[in-house]
């Protein structure tokens, strides 16, 4: 707890760019929290649709503008104006479980924790013509695999931008060290590497749950880009020397090797299903079109 035993305050920051489809459901999930956050900031990153208009209908939301495009720039703007001891960070298509704020605040009662992240219930199948197979079946398996594989490859605890929070004091320490180029790095992985390099502890909290669609991860072109960007993030971190600090928090090589071996087959299966869901409809469409 804080030295004067005052309860920790929480600001939730939501970067947004043309998200009118998701914004109401996201903010409803905040409105229905068992404990309300102390502040909710929506960062308007040059929206041209009704995202901001819909957000202003919620009286607990403060809208700020960031004209420099990019999720990292929007995140930085939100964090810079937030007043909370804890800075929550979610996506617009994130729907919080009702106890999300409670779990975040409880997690930071451990003074050794600088950042937390949690699991996401997502769909389990690709979309065919915009429709899911077994759409009602949601699972945390994909978010778990992301944490396992990313942490094994990077040898740190990796945060997920759709469901994370960082102590304000930790952010102030690293904010001038993180990269704001969304093409160069995954902004959440970049934060994770910089935190670890400063000897700051991050934790995956299994009770910290959200719902999110997850469809984009089955879309092969986007999945492929996300995959390559992870390695660009690692390369950027190495050039920067993020983990050269002797106090850096690293996972052991045996842990990394074991996790990679165990997750290798499921990861390959996921990649194949993503590719097939993308390419097969195109092949069938081309075949039937040429046969007419």
C-alpha cells in the first residue's frame, strides 16, 4: 500500500481510432464494475466516425485528443494526463469482467509488483465469410499460449496491451525509454522489455479477465505481420540494450526451452489454421469462377 495507507487510485486509458462498433460495449463493461475506476480516459487518435460522440454519453469518461497517429502515441498521451497511482490500459474491443478494477487494485497491494496483465476469453475458430464456427465457445487458451510463448522467446514476463496496468511511478521511470513507432515494435512488448531491463517486476494475474473477439489473430496477413513485428521488437530491444542491466529480470534458459518445446505443435497448428482460413476461400472462389 501507499505509505499513508490511502487506497490506490486507478485510471483506465483507452486509445481509440474509429471504433464506433465496440466503444459502447467496452464502456458498459466499465460502468458495470463492482468497484468503479477513479478515472477513465478515452484518447481520440483522429477518429472520423462516432467513437467520440458515443463515448461522451458516459459521464465518467474524459476525452483527450492525440493528433499523432499510432496506438503508442495515444497510450502515451493518456498516461501523461492520467492522475491515478495505477495506469490501466485496455483496447476499445476489450470487455472487462465485473471485478476487473478490484483485481487490479488488489494486485498492486504487493509493492514488489510494477505491472500486471491478464487473460482474455476469445473465440477459438477462424471466420468463414464473416461467421465463426462454434462462435459461442470462448476460451483463454490463445491468450495463455501467447504469454507462454512470448515469455519463453523474450525470457521476460510479457504484458498484453488489451488487458494490463502499470504503476504510475514505474511508467514515469521508463516513459522516455519506450518506442512510439508502431511499425517498429509491439508497444506492449516494448514496455515489457524496458520494465524488465530496469529490474521492475511484471506479473500475469490469472484472475484478471476480459472478453475480446480475437478474430484478427486468425486473419493470416495480420497474424503474419504481428509475428514478424515481435522479432523486430526483440531486435530493437537488443540494439537499445534494454536488458543489459545486471538487475534485469530474465527467465531461465531451461524454462524457455521447455516452454517452446511444449508449445511448438499447438503454435504450428494455429499458424496453419490461420493460413488455411485465409487462403482456402480464395482458392475455392477462383476455382468456381474459372469453371463457369
